[in-house]
C-alpha cells in the first residue's frame, strides 16, 4: 500500500538517493523537507522532481511553525529524518550550527511529530513511524591494526556498543539519537534509529574525501591526505544505504537500532590511490594522478578506525549491500566524469574552494 513519506534533508547526498529510490522503485509518495543549505541541491533530484508523487518544502527543521504546517498539510505515515549538518571539519571550525540543526532541529521535529501523531487515530496512528538516520561516528573509534599484535581479532561496532563521540559533529548526532530514544521511552513515539558507516557515490558534495579527490585530481590540484592516511573507514555505496533505509522505514521494528555497513574497511590512502588508478585508466594523462598526493596535518581528534557489524539488519530484514567497493568506486569516478554539469553547478553555488576536506 502506498505511504506518504516525509524525508528531511532530501536535497542532500544520502537524502536525494533515498528520494530517487522511493520515486523510481516504489509506489510511495515523498515530501522532501529541506532548508537548502550549501549541502542541499535540488539539481540532485531533477530525474524525479516531475513525478506527481514528489513534492518539495523549503523549510528549516528548527522552525516549529513551518514544520507543523508541513505535517498538517501532507499527513505523513512515515518520517525519515536525514537533515543535518554533516561535515566533521566544519563542525570543528564552527560547532554552533551543528548543535542548532542536529540537536535543536531534531528536538523540534520530534515535538512536531509527537503533536501530529498524538491526534491521529486508528490504523494511521498505529502505523506511524519516525526513522532517525544517524552515523557510526557516535560510537567513537576502534583499535587500529597498527596498534595491536598481529593476528589479534579486531572488534566491530554493534548496536550495543557504548557511545563515545569524538567530534562536535558526532557528539551532536549522538545527542540527537538519545533524544529520539527518550521520545520513544517517555512519550511512546514510535521511533527507530539506524547508524551507518561512511557513504560514497554520485551526487556527493565535493568537500568530502572521495569527490574532493576525484575533482582535485581532474583539476591537476594536490590530493590532500590527513596525517599518514592510515585512518580506516568502512565504505558503503550510497544507493545500498538508501535501499537499507527504506527497508528499515517500512519493515523495521519500533524501538530497534540497526547498524548499516558495507564490509569494506579501507585506509584513506588506499581509497585515494584506487581513485588515481581508475583515473589513470579512464582518463589517462602524461603523469600518474598519484603524483598529486600530498600529506597534510592531521585533523584534531581524528578517529582512527570505524567498522560496522551489519549482521542484524541482514538477518532480521534481509538487507545486504549489492555493490563491492571496487565496483562502486569505479561507478562513482565515472559518474563524476559524466556529470560535470552537476558538480559545476554545485561548486558555482557555494563551494569554499580552498578547504582541505581530506577526511570523511
Ligand atoms: N555522509 C555519510 O557518510 C553519512 C554516514 C552515516 C550517516 N549519515 C547521516 O545521514 C544524514 C544525511 O547525510 P548526508 O551526507 O546526505 O548530508 P548532507 O550534508 O549531504 O545533506 C544534509 C541535507 O540536510 C539539509 N539541512 C541541513 N540543515 C537543515 C535544516 N536546519 N533544516 C532542513 N534541512 C537542513 C541540507 O540542505 C542538505 O540537503 C545525516 O543525518 C548524517 O548524519 C551520513
């Protein structure tokens, strides 16, 4: 049966993948609520925005009156909450906006969702869900292979790993996760939470590691790598994440948390070298792209390793990633080569140009 799904942050990297998946591959109706910060781009939705199952509301999640209007007008069955400030480096430079959007904004959305849900009746009330989308960064970091005896089994983040966020970004996301759980426990608002590893893929704003490296490589600019480049991330192709999120939103158990990951632990330097090798193959030039790699001062408080145990969502909801890192990263590089108009429009709008966005 067709549901009305309110997606916050639907003009962002992951949110737009969720909206495209919902419109292209399901029968559900989508309301995209987004403030359109520097990270939100309606250009990412041109392939679906003509659908009569899609509508857009330019709204700030911190604006209670406007959020209330959106609930009243569209009467959603499910909320998928992705709107957030999401870049760790920006959170170090200016944490205020992260607290405002990620903490106060989530609080505002929860309160408006609760007011709306409280007055629903019957099946509409029983079926309502609030799905909060979060990150594995709330768990802090894990032992790195360089720090342990060879052969030691390395732990993974599970749904019961205690929270230990390191950056203002991850602390603000951890706070929002806890608010969501408190609204379930105290007010019985039907919520679920997902925590996902690093995403990559098409329509990724070019301040994050992978798109930054692709575009700097093409422009002949340095490819900045933090510290020794040995930080490990567990990479997941964004379209695999979008599928997982829709499965959780539709079929997940209220009150549960699901970790989502790609089983792709890679050191940042290896990710950068892989991109260089693909570019050497698909867009060769005289010098090797890897010659542009430069090492820059590490980010303060930089987490060394993230890795997700995604067995719960696999066992309980039947989700597994379809893309390997090798296939996904090649698709991503090729997408940036074929979609210059998108990233030029995004860069013209807002890009800060000189940032060393060498982390996730
Ligand atoms: N990118 C990742 O690797 C990753 C991994 C795990 C979880 N997450 C989480 O997934 C969500 C989406 O991440 P992303 O990478 O797509 O982020 P993004 O920065 O690309 O997009 C965020 C979107 O939220 C919108 N937004 C920001 N502040 C808003 C506000 N006050 N009101 C309404 N809209 C607002 C922006 O305009 C943008 O469209 C975030 O909650 C993030 O914490 C991201």
